[in-house]
């Protein structure tokens, strides 16, 4: 098998990088492909496809033989059959997010119940306001302490000394189970509804 390929990307400017392979050449025993960083313009995509021999006449189909992302957990949603247009749309939307929003997005991906396809991930990027991230909340104790002491949900002055008997960790565990939230590197993330 003859291999013609460009080097792997370093993901500095791209959100998603895909290795696009000419399917017809692959079936003929040649691995002709190229890395493409997304988001990309339609011209960049067109030129990449032309460079690997996708001309719409002799060779029309391609597939993704490798993929990487600077967003933790995102690569697990990509497959060799993913649509390049969808991936590019996702990368374009993610490129517009702030670093805090990217951190929230990664946490929401870890929750896992919110997305099962690239289309879902695109929708998720548009609906981050349905999730809340509590930065610096790293465990059940922190979560319980936050909701009891810092959130303003409870009037602890009425309880007097009884407030010293709260089990913050146990309360945090119950809150986490009720909200379906997760702890990740950016803090605690949960779905607020909507």
C-alpha cells in the first residue's frame, strides 16, 4: 500500500482536526489523505479535497481515518463516517465561545446525557444557558457548603447554632444526585432546565 499524507496537526488554531482520506484510492491500495483543521472556509475544504484527488468524477467519496480535538471528550463523538460539513459547523460554533464557555461545554459533554451525535453537539453549543457551572466546587463537601452557606437559599440566622450540625458532604451528595451534575476540572456542572 502506498501512503501519501501530510503531518499530524498540533491543534493550536483548530478546534477539530480530521485526516481526510480518498476512499477510492484507499480501495485501490493507496492511502491518500491530508489533515484539515476545522473550522475551515469552504474554499479551504474544497482545496483539501482536490489535493487528495476528490474530483467528483473519478473519485467522489472520502472518509475520516483519524481525528483529534482540543475539546476534551469531543473526539469520542466523531467517527470515520462523520459529515465534514457538520464537523465544520460545530467547530465554527465552538470557535466563537469564550474560554469559560468552552470549559462549561466540556463539563456538559462529560455529563453525557445531553448529546449522542454531532448534531446534538451543535445544538448543545447553542444552548449552554441551560447549564450552570459552579467554579471551584470540586467535591460533594464543597457543593453542600455552597448551597447551604453561600447560595443564599437558606436563612441560617434563624437556625442559630443548629447550623453547625449540617453534614455538607452528605447534603452535597444528595444535591449532585438530584441535579445529575458532575465534578470536572472546571468545577461542578449541572443542567438547570430549559
